[in-house]
């Protein structure tokens, strides 16, 4: 039975630079990369070496802790290099694309006629398994485990996020095939959560075998964590998986076409992009080609993902494994005179401490300045205003800071990952690093429970 | 601006690690960040951060206190004029009060900030902005004739024992400004209560208008002289004797509106303090065993320091309850206790200070219970939800 959930808490940060609904098919860049740092809790072991030829779908590395979980190449060509950081940690596996795309063959099949085990083994071999995320903790699921339900959030409420109605247009068959794959993975429901504020797109409307739920409200209403909290809350026991809509298409293509096709539509957004639009590209692609002659002057922050929970990349960096958005905003490395006395007409704040509240419909150019120094907690109740979950976020963060495992567990660490508390970090007057504190708490929990 | 920035950049290395004045790092940092927002950019987590910071927050609270401060200055002059039968114009009256109050503000800021800077230095912390508010609150809640050395001693006591002993701003259990007030109240009771301390210059009694009483409305009420209590309008406007900033309910409401509108003061706490006071007033009305208990419940809200405490003291986010539900309980109990102490305890003419300090101590307990309820609720939901 579908559910309608209206959320009031949250915050839509009004930024400049939303992508126009125009799809561009740029030239494919030369270089692609798979970054192990996009995944939590894995220990990559290399399967290829520089100069090895690869096809799209050839395994590049696997997880030492779960040797069945492979990570595969998004394109065909050859390995250029394996970038390593401190203690030989693998940062990036860089692949140079060949002239023509050659795919590994995995065979076409109808997912509904396959057993759950057969589907899992296809997903593992093809490297699509890591597209699934498990709650609690946002990890890659263990191949032998099954979730009690699967969540697809059909919309994204993050700042400047891509419009999935546009992105998913005309991919009904692939979407349905992907949903069929997910249905074979759980005994429970597959939830497709859509935005209740505007009419349903035909792709979502025609999807079968899912429970359609409507969510409305400001960000983070589109986060799977928030949706799971309201529909199938988890505590100590129970696992729930979620997957992004474009990744459902990738699952679908594996079974419809028998190949690994990591194509994705990516929204190029942000105030410093000259023409923010949608680009047809491939996971792990270098942002070179889409940014070329399309950004303003120097001194920019390039982000794979959104401004709240995306990852910083260099100007010739690579799109992350899970990201459907690239954002470019100005860096904020300058001094501002007497900021505390500034009337602040051009500074956005969730509080009304700046006169920008006079212009509620204004869109802002937001830079990366901290806008103040870090302090001990003084203000309270700020986090609760932007978190539409029954979780006392500030007390949870305090429990993590003092490393109180019991309290973390009781206050709801199982239900959140970084993106869910990203707005708390944004609004914090004390400039607390909420997301990295939360991740350290999650790592403590993983150590404790494994 | 650019010139100033260049100067700062030039001397900055001296205050950093290995520099000549490394020990004065916190002091330099305090002045530098006062002049310029740091150029630090985000490096992990969210790439953008809200424009608000602690300095802005504290400045807004200080701005919210300005109506009470200005009215208080004028009222100091006005009460003085009445007591001595002086006929003076508006500006003269204000100027008299200004000269009386300014030294208290200066002493409070200088002694408090000296301790703050010293502790920041020793701990290697940044200087916290919290004292900007405390330093303004202290002058507003003392009688105008308080000796300056007492203000200084009380401020130093409050900052060291009330705040730094617990780890500094954000860690304290008791509201520092009220700690200073309580210190004064218990250490120098003669200067802090009675009928002669509220109006400037009447301690020695020379030249006063015959038969003049400097008693506050609460003192009149406590003695049963209900007919001497000023009219509700006078108490609402604030033309009555009392601590410098507490008398005018209008000025306090202006501040409350700013705190509420900006989202910096918790309206949950403010509203529930008033609700609690009203409820206790009604209960007392129901028994009505003496004239004080017969005062209309709503009139209690504009008497004494009740409104001031509700808006500026109870809402201190560090010492109040931190959970949303807890804030309602915390505020309500403050209102209840304040009126209870005020009316039924003859030892204390006013109950607001003690009620807030008492509930400061209980705030963590309230939060604990709110959290336990949240935990039970969430566990219950999770087990109900797992139907497969």
C-alpha cells in the first residue's frame, strides 16, 4: 500500500546554478578512474597492472574482506596507472579509453526467471554489486545477506540536484528490468519513493512490482536514510538496502543487454558553471571534457556530488562511483572585514541573523569559506530543525565524541550516514565537523559489532 | 581595510608557533578574528557552511539587550529625580543614568574578559565569544548603587567558578551571569536587597524627598502594602525601581522579539516560563491566603526580574535543557518555581534567580529523561516495522 509522508523539517539552500533541462552528449574523455575511496570499509586488492588491456566489465580489484565483491572497469582500453597514497593505499585506478568500446559478455537473461543466487553471482562478477548500499552504516552488502526491503529514492532534494524525471525519461524498460532484479533479492518490498510535490513521471508511474510512496518536504526528504526511517525503521537487527535510480538502470542493462554499461546522465551545476546542463557520460569519467570552456575564472572548488556531501576533486578529476552531479563553486579563501557586523544581504543563513531574510526568493553564490571559527557547542536545537527524523542529532554527535558505544546505538547511529546529517553540519553555529565525526562513530560501531 | 590586513599578515608570524609572542597566540587570534572572518575553507564534510558563527550569534543577543539597557539608563535617572525631587529634561535624565551605568559595564567587561583571555591563553584555546553576552547581562541585573569592586569580584568569581572550572564556554552548568548575581546576593546581602539599593544615591539618605520609599513593587507586595504597588501600566513600561535592566517589560519584549525572529533565543523556553509563572499565579490566586497571593496571576509576569529572566537568562542554550521537549519542561518549571519562591518564601524577595539556577542544575536530568523516551520510542518503532 502506498504511503504519503509529508515532512516539515529540513532546509533547501537556495543556490545559483541549477542545470537547465538540456541533455548534451559530449566527446568521451580519454581517462576514466575507479576510486576505492568511494566505498566504505573495503580493502582493495589489485587484479590488473599498468598497461594491461581491459574491457568494460573486466575486474580491476576485489575486496580482501569479501573476495567475491569485484570492482570492474567502466570502459575498454588499458590501465594507465594505479595511484597510491600513504602506506601504499590505492587511491585511483586510471584507465585510458580505447577507440571502440568492447564489453565483457555476461549473457542476457530475464531476472524474474533466475534464482536469487544466480542474480547475486551475476552482479558480483560484473562489478554491479557495489551499486547497492546497505543500512546501517552505508556499506556494500555482504553477498550472503538479504535485505528486509529495498529502497529506491526516485528524487533528489540536495542543493542543485539533478531532476530525475528528466534524467530517467525514456528508460522505462531498463528501469523495470532493474526493479525485477531487486525484487529477486528481497523477500520484502521494493519501495519506490517519489516526490509528492509534483506530478508523477511516466517511468515511475508504469513501474510494477514496487510500492510507490510519496514524500514531500525540503531536503533531506529525498535521502534514502530519511525514507527508511519513516517506512521501515532499523535498529540493531535488520538490514535494508538502497540504490539510486540511475544505478537501477545499470542493473537493468546488465540483464537486458548482457553487458556492463555504466552510462550515466550527470548534472553539471553550480554558480561558477557558465552553462549548467545535463551531460551524458560514463561513471568514473574525467570531468575534463564537460568543464572545458564552461567555468568561470580560477579559484574554484570542484565537487563530485552535491555541495553538502560530495567529494572534492581536482579540476581534471573523475566523477565518483555513485555521483550523478558535478558542482563547481568559488573557493572562499579570503578575509572578510568585521563579518559579525555585516548586514549580510548576500549571505544565506538558515537563521534570520542576516538581512538576507528580506529576500526569500533570492538565489545565492555560496563559497567554501567556513564563515567563522570552530567553537564548543553553545547553540542547541539547530540540528533538529533540519533533520526530519526522530533522532536527537546533537546528543548523538556528543555520544560519538565521548566514544560511548551504547549511547550511539540507542540514539540512532544505525539509521544515519553522513549525507543525512550533512545539513546539521551546514547550519552548525559552532562549525562542528558533523559528517566526519559521524563516520568515526560508524567505524567504532563496525569494529564493535563485527 | 587592505592596509590593516597587510599589517596583520605581517605581524601574524610572531604570534604563531615558534614566533616571539607565541604565548599570546589566543589574544592575537581574538583580535584578528574580531576584525576579519578567517580565510579558512572547508576541507571535509559539507563544502559550504551557513553564514552564521558564534560572533554573530552573540552580537545579536547583545543587540537584543540594548532596549533594556537604554531604558534602564533613563530609568536610573528618572528614579533618582523622583527620589530627590529634581525636575530634569529627558536628555539630562538619561545622561545621569548613563554616567551611573557605564562604569558598571566597563568594570564587568574588563574583569571578565581579563579572566577569559588568561584562561584561553593557558589552555591554548580561542577566546570564546560567550562573555560578550555575560558581560552585558551582569550590569543589567544589579542594583545601580552596587560598588564597582563588588561587580568586579562577582564577575571574576562567576567566570572562574561558574564557567572555567567546568571547562569553559559550552561546558558550564550554571548561567555565569546569574552565578555573579547569586554571589553578590549571598556575599553582600545588605547591598543587594532592602529598600535603599535600587535608586541611585539614596543609600545615605541625604536630600531625599520626605517620606520617599525606594522599595520595589515586589517589596511592597511582600509586606502586604498592595496599595503601594505601582499600577500595572507603570510596571509594564518600567518606570519603577529595580535592577538596571529588569524593570521595563516593553523593552524586554522588544529583545524577545529579536531573539525569536532570528531564531537565536529559544521561544520554547520563553513561552513555557511565562506559562509556568501564570499557572503558579493562578494556583496561588485559588488559595489567596494573603494579599500577595491575591495579586492577579498575569501581574506576576511583569513584576521583578521575571520577564528579564525568562527572555535573557533561562534561554542561555548552554545551561538550559538541550532537547526540544526538555525545553518546555525546563521553562515551565522555572516559571512555576520563580513565582512560588517569590510569594511563599519570605527569605527571598525575588525567586527568578534561584529558580533558574536550580533548573540549570536539573536540566541534564530533564534531557536524560527526554532521551530515554526517544530511545524507547525508536526501539518500539523499529520492532513494529520489521514485519518480515
